[in-house]
C-alpha cells in the first residue's frame, strides 16, 4: 500500500469520525433534553465502539486509548451504573470536543493533541463514585493486534455475569504496521459486532429480523461483546453468537483473507470456537448480516444487505445503498459487482461500510462539490446556448425544428433547476451547533431557557451553510445574554421563569428565512436613538423610522461596555453578523416589542450560485449589480444634484441627501462617453444603495440594461481580493461581466462609508 | 534545468517565442475579453471558456510593448499553470518545436529588459534563436493590482 492509499483510508476514517461526532453531539443533547433511553444509549455506545475500532486499526493509538475510556464511561451509563446528570453530559460533550479536535488535527496534518489525560482522568472519576457493580474493563486498550472475543468457554458460563474480564482469544501475530491487515482485523471486529447486534435483535424482539431494515436491526445492541451478561434465553443467544461466529468464519475463508496465512490460522481458531459453542448445529442458518469487502465473490454478497462504499478515482463519489433483507438480492449483487469493478481501492470500503450501515438508511450519493460546480458550469452554458437558439427561433423554417427548440428549452430549464438543487443541504448540522451553544451559554449565565428548533430539515446552499453558522451563533448568544432576562427579572415582569428561545428556519418564496426569536425584554428604541445621536449617527432633529433606529444596533461598536442600561452589550458583534449576512447576498430584519421580545430574521437567497442582478452599462462594458444592494433606480434631474467642491456630489432624494458617486470613477475607469461630470445634466441612471444600517449612497451608471438572474462564477486566483469585485457572470451573449459589490467598492475607495455626520457638514459648506 | 522536449512556438511583435507544450491546453481564436478594473495594463481581462471564467494577459503588454491593436487578428493560448487555467494573447501561433536537451541553452545574461525575467532557456535551431518562456513566471504577478488600500500581491501558485 502506498502513501496515497493510506492517505485515502485516513480520509475515509476522518469522514466516518465526522459522522460519529455529529451523532455524539445530537445524542448527548438528547440525553439531557429527551432523557436517556436504551435505544439512545445503545446508539451512542455503538458509535463510540466503532470509532475506537477504526482508530485502533489505523494505528492512532492515542485516540484509541482515549475512545476506549470514553466507551467505558458510556458503558457505565448504558448499564445505568451512573445517572445522566448535567455534569456527565458536559463531560461527554467535552470528550466529544477532544475527539473532534483530534480529528481536526488529523485532517490538517497537524500534531494531534495527545491522549487527553485530564479528560480521561475525569471520565475515570465519573465512573467511580457509585460502583454498583463491577464495570467490566478491558485489561488494556485494544491495539491493532488484538481481537476481542468474549469467553470461548462453554455456553452456560458464557452468558452468566463473568467473574473475569473479557479477554482476547489470542492476540494476532504482530502485524500492526501493515494497514491492510489492520483494516481487515478491524473489519472482523466490526463483523462480530454487527452479526451479534443483528442476533441480539432476534433475541429481544419476538419477530425475526427478516423484514426489519438495517437501521432498525442495528438499533439493538452488541452487548455480548463488551459485556457478556445476557441472562435471558441463554440457549438462543448462544445459538445466535454461533451464527455470528460462523459468518465471520465464512468471511475469513473468502478469497481476500485466504491469501494471508496468518489469517488462515486465525480462521481456524474461530472455527474451533464455533465448533465448541455449537456442536449440535451443523449448518449455520443463513447469515443475515455480513459487512462486505468489495472483493468478496458476488455469491457471498448475494444476501448481503450492507452498505457498499466505493472510492472511485480521485473523486470521493461514495455510493451507498441500504437494501432491506427482503429486497432483490440479484440486483444488489449486480450493482455491487459493477461498483467493485470500478473500485480502485478495495480497502477503502470496509472502513466506511459499517459506519454507513449504521447511519445511512436512505439511498444517496455523496458527490464532490467541485464536480457539482463543474456540472453547473456546463448547465449554465447550456442555458446560454439555448437562449441564443430561442432568440433566433424565427430563422428556422421547419416547424419540427421550432418545436424541438421549444421542447429543449423546457427540458434545459428543468435540468438547470435540478442541478441547482444539488448544492442544497439540510440545515441540521448548524442547528446542532446551536443547541450546544444554547446549552452551554444558558448554564453559564444561570438562565433557564426552553429552546425550540424548527425546520432543521430546511435545505440551503452548501456555501451558505458553511457561512451561516457564525452569525447564528452570535444571534443566539446575544438573545440569551441580552435578550432574555434573569429568572428574577422575569418573575418581576410577570413572565414565566423559563425564557423562550426559538430558532426557526423556513423557505419563503425565493428566500430562506432563519429566525432567532426570544421572549425577553426587547429593544429599547429610545435608548438606541439617544445613543445614535450621541455617536453622531443621526442628528437630534432627524426624523428616523423605528425600523432604521433598530438597525443602528448593527453599527460597528454601536454599544460599548460602558453602557450599563438594559441594552448593554446589544450590538457587540452584531455588525459582524450584518456583514456576514450581506456577504451572502442576504439581509436581516429586526422585530421587537419592548418587554415582549425580539426577533432577528435573516433572509438568504435560495442559492449562492445564482444572483438576481441589474445589468448596467458603463461605456462599452457591462457590470452586474446584485439586486439586494439596490433600493431603487432613478433618473436624477438637474435640480436633484448638488455639486460640492467639484468632486463629491449629493443627490436630493425626497428631502434626504445621499452622496452620489460616479461608477466610472469608483472603478478608476476613464470616462468613456461624453457625459461631462462637471455639468449638471445627467444622462445616466442613479442606483440608490441602502443596506441595513450603513449609510445610503447612490452611484451613476450609463444605463440599466436588464434585470436578470445570473450564475455566479469565481474569478481566478490572480483576480481575487480586488475590492468590490465579487465574481463574474456570463451574460446572454456569452460574454463575461464583472459582478460588483458596491458597498465594498465604496469602502475600499474612501476607507469608510460616508457618514451622515460628514454629509451634513459638507451640505453647510455648500 | 528540467524542460520538456516539446514546445509551442508563437509570435509576439515579430519575435518568436515558445512555451512548453505540456502547459498548453488549447488555442482559441479571437474571443470576447471583458476588461477587469484595478488590474495592471497587461491583464487583458476575462473570457468565457465554455462556462469557465478565465483571466487573460496580453503578452505584448507583459513584455512592456504597446498592447496590440484590438482590431488585429490574435490568438489566445489557454495554459494550465499550477492547476489553474489562464489565457495569454499572442499575435499568432506558429508551430510545435521538438528540441533535444543539448539544443537548449541557458538564457544569455540579458540586459534587464522586462522580458528577461520570463525566460527559461533559449533554443537554437538552424535558422534562428527561439526564446523559451516559463508559463509559471509569466503568470506570477508581483505587481500590485490595485492602487487602493487592499492590494493583493497575487501570485498564481
């Protein structure tokens, strides 16, 4: 195995760990909010166990050791030896974060953070105080060379609470350095587990597993392995474990492994164990569960219902199918055969397959984002070509041709819609992060909060998902810290002690809306107004709408720590929220009733791949300006414009003056047409830009050609970072045009947005 | 110096140059290039190559010569440099040149012309000298693009 293959396996491990970490977070929070249930604890334990197995298999011994202790703590929880208490949940979350940190280091190729002795210590202590019964502890964390089996003694002894800890049959020959073998070993461990879990479900549920989906089956536990104290129906259980061992045996005898003499020896050992356990049973019943190596012969896969992951070329196309036991085995087998033929790395699959089997219940394909973007590129091109065809449809004399073109248009539109949808992912991961924040923050602040999360299955563009997390965390923290009152204050105000916090995501026409709502004290607009006057944002005489006053909290550094009023702190970091949301072509609305609560509403475009924009003309060139930035467009008349000191101009907009800029100058282009700037006649059209709290301004362009949706293309690396140029779009005639960010453009030019303060000064000068 | 043995020769301002063929993705005829603000004069702009937006430089301007008359017939070489596609406008694309290692010479110690920093080697053929340019060096922009506050030192790497 070369370094690239190894890297690939590690990447798959990281992917698997990511899923596990996500699951941990969700489950731990559920432990607290929903309460511990067997299913939940089983799920957590199983996930931890898998993680331990894979990290040991890949030789990440620090992580393996840590997860071992983690698992042991979980086991104690599962056995109800210790109660689920907030500090335990905190500890679990802490451990999860440590693993997360470890994985992040692996991903970045940094040095990993060691064994986490402190947390390990804490986890050991957490188990100690209530030693109701002996916790079965593995003598030492399993290293890559070990396979753990539970008692190879007689079946009667096997299912009694054992007097001695579980121990290895015999350690495998020292092979930990060969990742291929290590992977196979991990696979065997997992197989044992998987087989055992399937069998356990047969024990526990009266019904056989035949019709159960993989998900349901695997919900049951694999207690035999780690904790052989099953007392019910020992005979049946014994029989079951016999199947599972038999299944392993069968797998071991399959061609992959048979190439390795060490494994043949191991297979014999297992065979002996099977014989011992199961002397009367000649032919093991059909094995319901077996996790597949890609290279297994097709026949062995025929009744295999597990998930197949195939690493195809460089791209990480992971195909997963989870079929029911009852689904057509032939087609599944065929599919797998095809996939196996394409597979370049057979070992890649076993590492993910078990995790996949546990988590993936629906049929889905994971596709590299770069591939989707490439597809979108071509689809965009197709749309352009089609619009050209459409335009010239009159040229075609043949009705057949005309009909075909119009039909093609419809299909292309459909294809465009579908392919745009490919970038959409669920908001769930972000919501999970919020749950965690709410939990930690409210504990810190000593506030009681009932948090509701609605619409976590709302789909959002992948790019937006990656960038919406921080703003939402800010808003949620803000709501907890400054929105909600302390229990005492709430009691005084006649409110229930528990504050309400709701995060709600939904789709509204062409936008995604995410609301963060609290029932706290609300915004005090009088105070904000005073503060705004103090800071010179508005003058004392200015009539400003309530809405605009609220928007002042998005001003950078609007509130300071020196403020001791109830609006203290409001606004810290809110300017960051505002600018993040704007960077995503979105906007924020605030609703607030004093004493009753505040709602922050983030409105985001459905996709980052497309923007609604104005195509404007400037000389011979065209630029695209996002519609979200433009409040209105108008043709200014002479009387509306005041020139100040030759350069800056002011536009009189229904009584308010806004600074007026020439886009030509902002872009440092030489004026291309005759529109003389010192002259008071204007050929062009003014676009008024008004974004949240930022000061409105207007820019002059030669003409507005169209209002249309454009696909956003990235500029090359060499052109990135140019101020105000946010990308390119390909217009209907196939020519590219630059997409402008007017606010950023102006900021870069002037160093600062013109404030009303300075504006009023210049007006006096004029 | 490790150089591939095949090169694509082209003309800029009546001089013959070449780049390693391995870097050349394709050659396209004249195309619509949109200028980009805040870029140095040798950055001709962006063009649409089947849905992908590609930055294009003008080799004449890069060499410190007068940019070509936009009416003149030009070709655009699409090069792949460090994983990115980039274009460069040349007067004409001429032929593929195969050179043995011993026919390549280290560049002469040029007097410091704007050109000299892009030169990888010189190829000596029977009739002439052909200057072999480095694609990487052509698309390394130490020049600051912006006259504003946030000028990036863009280097394609």
